[in-house]
C-alpha cells in the first residue's frame, strides 16, 4: 500500500463530466484527453510500485510549494538509500532525441520531460534541505506506455523505458532498506505540505442551463438509460447498476460542478431529468446523505465516504 495514495484530480473529474454533458471546444477536449491519458499512465505505474514489499514509503501525486514556486511530483519512493523521484509519461508512438530536444515523428517537437524532472528534483532537494534533512535524490523519467519507442536515446540520460520498468523495480527491491524514524517524519512533512486544490485547473466556462440533464451509464456514459425496477440498464452497452448507485453518482457530479448549490430533492430530481419519482430521490438522499434543516428549507450534505472531490 502506498503511504500516500493517488486520487483522480478534480480538474479531470470536472472535464470528464463536462465532456459527457456538453460539447467541449477542441482545445478543451484535447486537454481532457491529455489529462486522462496522463492519469492512466500514473495509475499503471502505481500498480507496479505497489508490489515493492521491502521497507519503503511510496508517496504518489504530491503538489508542493517552495518560495512561491509550485511543483508536482508524480511518484516518490523514500528508501533508506535515498529518495527515488519519478516523472511518469504515458507517451505512445515513435519519438526521437536530437540535440537535447524530444520530437514525435515525423518532426513535432514536444516538451522534454527532462526539463521538468530537473526542475522538480532541484526544488525537492531545496525543500528537503529547508525541512532539515540531508538525503540523496535519484530522479528518473519513466516511459510507461508499451507502445512507446524513442530513437537516438542517449545512454547517459535518466530514462526508464517500458521494457525496463519491471527490471528497474526488481533492482530497487533487491537493495536492502531499513527505514528509521526520520524517514517517516520526512514523509509526514511532505504529505502535510501537499496542496490539495491545484490553482492551475483549466476548466472551460459552463452553466447549469446549458448542461444536458439525466442519468448516464456508469460504463459508456450514454444517456440511453432504462430504469427497470431497482436497476438502471444501458440500452447501448447493456451495463447494469443499482438505481441508488446511479443517483448517488449524479449527486456527486452535481456537487462537483456546482459546489455552491444546495443538494435538494427537487434539484436532484431535475438534474436526473425526472428519471425517478421525487419520492424515490428523497428516500435515496435521506439514506445516503446528511439532512440539514426542516421542511421546504431542508437540503443534504455529502457524507465523507461519498465525497470524491480531492
């Protein structure tokens, strides 16, 4: 288990919902796809690092600040030998390296992840020193996608390619590690400094009236849902889920998009496009959310275990 787990970013969650309920501009749609792909790559890398059984502390998805400069760390492993810092990239296709620049074939220059890695390593080192610790940092760029190829890759660059990831982690696992108190103290300090709400979210303008209402399929996001008894059945892919689950997910999406709006029976009934009766909506809200106020002034608050917003 990671010492700090990764959660789906609020920016990605919002864009995912907006992509279903409105027509995103091309640039916003591309931004959404890039975020989604990056997150999927990070989750894939997490599934591999979680297999490390030796003494180490895995911290995923840290957003830190040093001297008014914010930097993000994809994955960090605190080991007795040092800190292993990883920049995870989910690139696919054919690339080549030339004059310290990275290109996607045929000749599209993209940001060299080494620049970001070097910046993050420097800022992390300074932050750790500021916190009173002296510990070496070993930084690498991980290309996690098996369909990625890099031509003309220099041998002296800290790149870990898809075919090397498992071997690298096996080597790391084979290094004896014995953590002491200071390692946990450092991990706890870094987690306490983590910025939960990123100030760099790129969210397009949207409003309630222009968003499509209705329950969506939990698998393919289609609006073609048939309520059959206590189940919602997708007419596109056949996916089934309990009505309660579908309503709760709609409430979560509603609150994610409109955090200042109160959760009410009438509001969720309208948001679900009147798929279920207000009586059923009220019963689900009462059973799964905390009621505040009485009669026509009552509304509901999310219980902690239903709050998916990071």
